[in-house]
């Protein structure tokens, strides 16, 4: 029996309709949130005099029994259970009789599911933010560990200038920090209770939306009942946040894939975080990194799909909104798995510092330092660029070491040759935020403070301490 059977004839809904519209297979994960929502709702009904204290106790007892059954995997779903809301209400009514039939008083599945989904998103976005911070912390600890090791920095995937490895690792860390900011900001905006909006227009009954919002831990209640049941901005925002986070994880994954090739040889994966080949005995594959790269497209697809669904909907609720849950659930699952796997990979991998530094020590990597030396001696930069570019071209064309041409050039000479020595160029990066030892030392301090601030924000959001390691000084 459906919750809406009274309007329809005795034949019941077609099997094809139920098969197409059922959401129970995926929305049953909202059961804890639906139970919390129902408890708060009936407490509000009792405050409004719609339920007696005895009736409230009966329904709360039945909800407790349903929770035990769900948690113990003894809950028996019925063929007519369209969704988790129907299943829980049906079972409460079985347990509590006519009193249980009062559970849905003043409530629609429209405001109910919107509330459930906001509760779910609040919890899961916070959990993901904590995992983002864990990966940031691992990158920070590896940055401390590698000290003054350096490698080539790339533009267009061509060697550009030497940069400290710590600087490179923290570049990923700062991007993840912005991801965490977005997750918490989205969480703050969605912290609004829709319960009490009803199907679309509120109710004539003495409901208590403000008290229910406080009961559920929301920062406030809705202002407009039409908007409350139709709004899925928070799902779209969450999917954007997770898609961009996925893109950042994809970029890290791409570098891991490149760095673990024999051609680069910059990184060696721990056996526990690599896979082998079913045919090729010698293979050690970076599957985690490849999946982080591949699943980003899936996350982008979820965002695009939901926005396409939302763009054609009039106010207020439409069944199209059922399509908000599967992409959100999947995005949360996939990003959570990716963060944990990449965190383990980055914590256990070994950097080949010698290989990195040898790749960064090619004389051409110091070309801009030669140009800046000429600028320091009074030559306009564009002219200096032309001079050094010509020397590099001649070195390649004539197969003459660049150092010989630099030493022979009247505007450069022996002092300029010293700039081509291994490890010199990276130490010349001195501007704030740059890739040399001085600014990176400052950056490490700032990142340490950044992690501490994030920890405080997560503490406030969760109401519980966020675990973290004590980081040593560099």
C-alpha cells in the first residue's frame, strides 16, 4: 500500500510504475537521517499539541525499534516500500498502530527528503573535509622530510626551472586547502532546515519549524516554503566542490603516473599501494593514481547531469529531484576512497632525490638566471632574453656546451658560468612565495599555521577534536 493510495482506485499502481520510480535501493542510506528527522518532527507535533505526551512516547519507542532493526539488518522491507521514508513510516505504523499513523501529520515527503539530504550532506562534507586535511598533512610532512631536495619545475610538461620538492608538494597542499574551504562553506550554506514547509505551502496545523531546526542541529529554518522543497543548490554546490577536488586529485595522480615511469624515475611506490600485471611479471602499476585521474570525469559528469536536471524545473517540487541523490552519494563515496588511497600512497612512497636533482641540473635550466644577471647589469630584459636564447640555440645546434658559450660571451663571462653549477639556480629564487630555500622555509611555517587553523575550524564544525600529529620544525 502506498502513502498516496487514497486518491486512486482499487487496482493499485502498475508494476512498471513502481519499478521505474522506486528509490529505496539507493536512498536507504538516508535511514539514520530520516529517523532523526522523524523524531524531531514528532517532538514538534507534541509541542504544538497535535500529539499527546503518551502518543509521542509511543511513536518514539517505535522509531527506536525501527532503528534497532535497521542497524541489526533485521528490518524487513515490503514490496510497497517506494523509498526509505515509506518503509520507516509503514513499520512505525505496524508497531504503533493508529498512533503511528500520526507520524506524517503536517509533513510531506517533499520537506522530509530535503531535510534528510541536508543532514546527510552536513555529515559527509565534514567527514570529507577532515580527509582532505589528512592528505594536506601528509604532503606537509613529506615536504618537511625532503629538506632542500629539488627537481625540475615544468611548464607545458617541458623542463623550466629548478624548484624545491617541498615547494612542489605544497603546491598540491594549497589547492587542497581551497577544496576544504569550499566544502565547509557549502556546509554552512546548506545548514537550513526545510522541515515544516510541507508539500510546498506550509500547514494550517501548529507546527514548530524553528524548534525542529534547533532539535536537528540546523543553524536556522527555511524562509520560503516553495524554495525550501525545491532547492537543490546545496547538492549542486557539493558536486562542484567534489568535482574540483577530484580534478586536483587527478592532477596529483597524473604526476604520480609520470614520476613513477622509468623515463622519469622520480618516485617509487610502496608495494602495498601498487598493483601488478596479470601477464607481465616485471610490472608495478600506479593504479590508485590512474583511478584518481579517471574518476574525475565521473565526478564532473555528476555535476553536469544534476545542473541539466535542475535547469528545466518550475517551482516547487518535481519528481526529477529524485535524481539528486545517486550522483551525490557516488561522488561522496568515490572522493572519500580516493583521498584515503592517495594519502596512503603519498605517505609510503620513496622519492629518488638523486634522479630528480640530476634532471634539474641541466645547464639550460638556469637560462633565466643568466638573463636576470644581465638585467642586474643594466640590460633590458627583452634584450637579455634574446642573448640567452641565442646562446641556448647555438649550444644545441653546434653541440657545444652552454658553459663554453656563456664564458666566451662578453656580457657574461666566468661569473655567469657559476650560475650553471648544480644546485645554484634553485637557491637564487628569493622572492616571497618562490621556490627557493628562503621563501619555502617561510611557506612551511605558513602552511603549519594553515593546518592549525583548519583543525580549529573542523573542531568547531564537528564539536569534537580533530586528530592530528605534532609536526616537527624544519
